[in-house]
């Protein structure tokens, strides 16, 4: 038990009891200040304190008789009595023996203790410090006695408890725990213990490695501490709280310096000793776990009385102190993992001096190092409304209670901004990402709505203003297709974070293509397009009530908790599906009505876009005013002078419309329920009460994840993992699209640079693997595809394996530089596969766009170029006369190649065909001489260039006879007559009759090329293909052909 009595300016009469096992820092049983004590027939046994094992007297009076003080302990002095400027008279029949300290009785200042007929043997230690300090027995001074050995200890039964002060030297080291003299705090014989209070360790300033005293405290405060020298102390205790919330720890001290730790994290550092000191710290504290509280303190060097108090208060509660500590060591099922403890219940328990990420306790010094444990400290989950300010009305009065419990509403619709948004549907998801609650009653703003007579609160993370605007002002826009309509909606999203995170432009294009592809409006647009082919017209009306801008980020603790559990890209993909990939940057809240119209080709071609907009607006107006008649009842009433009833009826017959897509306002508006609002005025009156974001800017959630957040058990940042999971999510989401023609299949045939036999044997294991593709550009872009299967093409072939992936049709295709994959079962990662062929085809038609194949069938690697959105015109000049000269065997040879075809791969068609006879005029001057004239001595044309590359730009020269003596010039000379910008033309000059091959930087003998033609199945690849270098002549439609493709 703790101290029995603490007296100040009081009187005490104590008689006929036994007091034992009490403890305190100063005065194990009684602490008396300016008080008077009368004690008769009382036994004091086994009481302990820092100073004054039984009594601590300060400016007090002591009287009494027949009292026993036996087996008491003081760590410093006065195991029985410590007296400072106090008086004790007529102390008869006292027994003071077998107490443990440097002195049994210690007096200071002007103290005077007078014993008569008492049992005070010579082994009783007595010290008197000060000229006025006296202790006498039967009128003889007994000061300055040194303690001796106690030969006989009275036998008294002591309960088996460990809630007492035991010093380190009280240990028998016999591997048997004696609870009466030994404790787990100081003796290895006692393995376990648990008691209410805390553990106190005291160190001398010249030895901080080993405590000279280890004791227990009742609670976590010290009211009176005194030592004749400077002392360093450490208090350790455990506590739990009922509610996961924000708490405030408060420390007040006197003549002391201190540092306060919570779960090994230093909260307060005030180690400079001061006469009066105080500090407080506010922190979130977890419930259902054991928390560790430590306080290190330093006393003054001036021999001053010191003390401190530590209290815990939950923020927002009136309760002042809820701190109740306990101490436990090697006690099974206490929620604490002690060193060497063998207890399955405590394996994940709190560790006193070691932070272990994953144990559920946030005791890491840096919270971001372990989101798994510290999600509550990094996120918040505050009340959704500002707590009412108490006005102290009479609690029993009903009206007063109501007045004292008024809550103000948050800005209507603001809660939508706490949710994430699904990329495919554009809809908010139920899971919360941001906390928009009110953690403080002071840091928020208010907005007054005079129309509704209300005041709205806005959390500090947002700036909001009311901006009501609602009129029947229709907006119509014409789109060429449902795909264009969906793509236009993606402009509301900021995908810059995708590019900056390493995804590059390709990842951005994939994101744009996937966004809103499964939204309600997009599905309706596609559904209407399936019934009627034509232009899509969107007509809408918006009512705006307020504008909100996010100025800071405060994550919800549940979001951080769940993302901290994610460790793989596949898990992150599922996380993104649950929480969304987008969030609101800003939003205008209100409501909107939208209707989609598909105008047939007939009506679209006969009307201008302005006329289509007017007609669809009329149809929309009728639908809004009379939704049950499908919009056909009242459009005639709103016709202007430019449109007749019959014209509008023709439009109605030649178009299809969706239902009214309603956002905001009362639920069920414009629905089949006749009791729900079904006119514009009815609906608009409810919008400001139930608004939703109708005009907004969105951004990727991954862009705001702090880079300091780490994946559990890894050095990878959660931000990096989010974007890897996002790639997986996109790759998986593309299969959900209903527009098959909006995507390309890319089939890559490849062989390994390692032994083919290994891969042939292992190919069946390659499923659900991760594929990395490095694309060209500055800097290069690395794409990652998850859950990819690799198939076997032809056994024992040099190019046996296939990977099939998908990319959106509007993607920026770029050069593929490397290809590798990770086999999850072996972690074997081949690098830089030699890609032998790649095919790009439309998913719906299968029409091919590009094939690549090395000249020798095995390598080296051939870059693949694909097209982008932007088109840049590149001039090509063809010197036809000089080309003709290359085919003349003599000066008088009149042979010209019969056809020049310039081709590029858009839709796989030949764009230009030029017959040279159309441009030349030959005049014979004699039988052997002639002149050639032409208005076009140089043929000029243009081809598209995409993202700094000419995509599949091919020039074919065809002539009527097989190649032979008719060719006088070299291939390089012919090629030079096709003038491209200098940086585009890549060619080497080789002497005839060889063909240059820029892959090797040297010339390849013509016979090697001719032999390659005869490879089985090889010639079949020529017709649809184009090569990134001039190739050898081969037959097309029985005509010899030179084919050249140029690239940058």
C-alpha cells in the first residue's frame, strides 16, 4: 500500500494498530508538515521510503508511547524517523531496531527527539546534522551512532506482495523468490510481477548505467522528494485508455527537470532544473493496447525538496485526470512483451524499450517509418460536427438543455469531397479518404445562408463560399461519337502525377482512355449508339449553390490503416478499386440535369451543329417539363421562329434520347414515382439542401501520398507502390470496356538471350507474371503490366514465345527498347529480350498496323515505332529523273521505273501512288538521242510524322522486269534521291552490288540477302511489313521492288 497519511497543518491521534508494507518517497507511513502527532501502541513493520521509512517530520510535534519500529527501510536515511526542525517529547517505551538504512533516526536543523525507557540498542544508527539537532535516551545524547548488525528480528507474518520498495542489494541469488525480501524489480530470483503504480529507478550523477535503487511507486507522481545530492531518476509505467482519441499529458514540477516519453517517443524535453516547471503535450493515444509512459527527471544540486505530478486528460472532456498506471514484468497475458518472456498471448505485445513495426503499437520515433502501427497518429477521425459550446444553462430545464446542445451544420454537400472517385464510372465510392471532421472547436470557418436562415461550418482544410446560380439555361454540345463524348469528360482530371511518377505520356493516355468509360452517361451514350449511328448531343442544365476549394490534405485514419497493409501491386489494385483513384481538387456544388441524344446520319448531315443543338435543347426542355411523355408533349410550345413543328418532329423521329440523368437534389427526381419532383422548379428548390459536385477538377490520389510513407517491411515508398498498382488497375480495367475498337492488341514475339531449352521446359509456368517494357523518349518510360500470361508460339523455334498486351487507340506509341519479365515462382528475371516481331492490331477488326522482323531472323533487337495523336507534316522530295537514270544501261536507254508508291501506315492504306509517265515528257531528237522534260522534275509530297517519328513511312520503287543488269546505280544512290530532313534519313553508302545494313554499321553481301529470301515462310512476312532501314529487292506482284522506310 502507499503512504498511510499525509498531514499539513493538522493534528493526528493514532492508537492500537499495526501498519506494515507502506511505501512512499518521503515518509513511508506518515508525512507531516506543520502538524502535531500523538501515537500510542502502534507497530510499524516493513515500511519503506526514500527518506523516513516510517515518519517524515517537517516542523512538526511528535508525542506517544509504546510504539515499535522494526524492519523498516529508507534508501537514503531515517529508516524509522526523519525529522527536520521538529520536536519529539515524552517518547516512552519505543522500540527502534533492525531497520535498514545508513541511519535509523535522522534529525536535521533544530530537531530534538527525547526518548525515555525505550528499546534503542547500540546497533541503531543515529545521525544528527546541524548545531541544534539532538537525539537523547533517558536524557543522554545518542547522536552519531553507526548502524550495526541486527542479531534478532521479531517474527511477524508478512503477506506475499511485491508492491513495496526493494533495493537492488536485497537479493539472495538462490534462484528462489522470497516475496518478503525480494522483487522482480531488483532480483533475478523473481521472474515476474505485476502491481498498480510504476517503477522508480534512481541513479547517482556519477553512475548512470546502474541504478543504486529500484523501487515501486503508487501512481506516476512524486509529491515530496529529498536527497542530499543530485539524483537522476526514471519512472516507468503502463496504462490503457478506453477510447481511441486525442489526449493531453500534463506535467508540473518543482525544483526538477524532466523529459516525458510516450511509447518511446519523446514528447517533452525540459531537463533544465527549474524552481517551477510545467509542460503539456497533445497526442493521439490508441485504445485496446498497452501504452508505455516514461519520465526521466533530474533533481537540484542545492539539496532542495522536489516533486512533480503527471496527469492525463482526454481533449474535450471535463474529466481532469484519468491516468492510472501499472507495472508488469514477465507476466503472461498482460499485453507486454518482456525480454525472455515465453507467452503466446504477448508475442505481439508492447515492448518497453524497443520499437517493432507491426506490433500494433505506435512507438516508433518517426511515425512515417511505420504506418502499420502509427496510422492513427498520422490520420484523424474527428467528429463530423463542431461540438456545441456550453453556456451553463440550468441542466434541469428542458429549453436550457436544448439551447446548451445546439449543433451547427456543415456546408451541405461538403462530405462528398471526403470520398475517392472511381476512374471508370466517375462515381464516388463509399470508402472515406479524407477526414472532414472538426478536431478542434476553434479552427474552422463559417458561412451564413440568409435564404435558409442557417449558418454552415467549413473545416480548416477547405475554403468555401456560397455562389447560388440556377436558371433554365441549357447548354448543348455535339460530339462525333460516344468515344469523343467520354474522352471530353476526362479533361476534368489532372493526370500530371502519372507522368511525374514514371508512367510517362503513355500511362497518361491509358488513364485518359479508361476514365469515365463505365460511367452512367457513357454507357447510355454507347447504348444509344448501338441503336442508331450518328452524332452524340449532350444537353444539360446546372444549378450551382456553393464553391469549395481544398487548401490542405488531412487523411482519414482508416485510409492510412488500410493502405499501410498493402504490400504488392495486386493488393494495391484492389485497394484502388475500393477507395478510388481520383479525388476532388475543387468543386462547385449543386445539381445537374443531362440528356443524351443520338442524331442519325441522315439528320446529322442535313443540319448544322447549331441546328442540332437547338433541336436537342427543345427535346430536352420537353423532357424536363413532362418526363412521363418521353419529351414529346410540349416541345411545340417552346419553338422559336426558325424551327417548325414538322422539322422538330423529323428530328424526334431521326434521333434517340436517354432518360434524364439527375445529379443532386431530392432523390428520385424525374423518376417513375409521381410523388417525386418532376419539374425543374420542384427539383431546383431542393438542390441547395442536397447538392453534389457538378463542376470540378480531379487529380490522382497517388500524387498526394507522401513520399515518406514506406511499405511495411520494405524500403519501397507507398507512393511508388500506388502507381504500380494503378498500372495493374488500368491493365485490368481495359478488359471491362465495351468499346473493343478503342484499343489495340499488341502481340510481341520474342526469344530469350539465354538457352531456349530452359524456357521451353518452363513456359507452362509463366502465368500471372509481371512484364516490364521500356519505351523510348527522354527520359525513357517504363511500363509495367501485371497478371500477364506468356504463351508458347512454336516449340524449338528461335522465337517461341508471345506476350499479348493492350493499349488504348489514342495512346502515344513510342519505341520499345527493352522487354523483361519476372517469373514469380523462381524470381528469375531475364533482361533485354530480343524481340523478333511485334504486331499491332485493332481489337475489333484485327487489322494490322506494324510488323517488325530482323533481317537474319534472330536479331539484334529491332525498335518498334507506333503512332501518336499529333501530326507533323514532313516534306519528301523525289528526284524522278535521277531515279530513272539509275535504271538506264546506257545513255540512250529509255527505261524508267513504272511506278512510285509512297505509303504510310495510317489505317494500313497507301496514301499516294505516282506513275512516272504522268510527269515525264520524252522528245526524240534522233534515233539515239532524246530530251526529257517535266513540269515536275522533283516530285514533292508530304507524310505525317507522329511524336518525332515517321510512322511506317515506306517508299516503293517498282519496275517491270526482275532485277539484273538494268540496275546501273547502287541502292544507296537511289535512296539518296529521296530527300528527307537530314536527321530522319539514316543510311550508309556501300559500293554496288551490296546492300547497306545500318544495324551492323557495315555492308551485307547481296548474295546473303538473296539467300535469306529463300527461308521457309520468310517471304510471307514481307507484304504487310515495313523495315527501319532499306531492304533488299524482292518480288511484289511479279515486279522487282525496292522498299525504304525512314525514321528518326
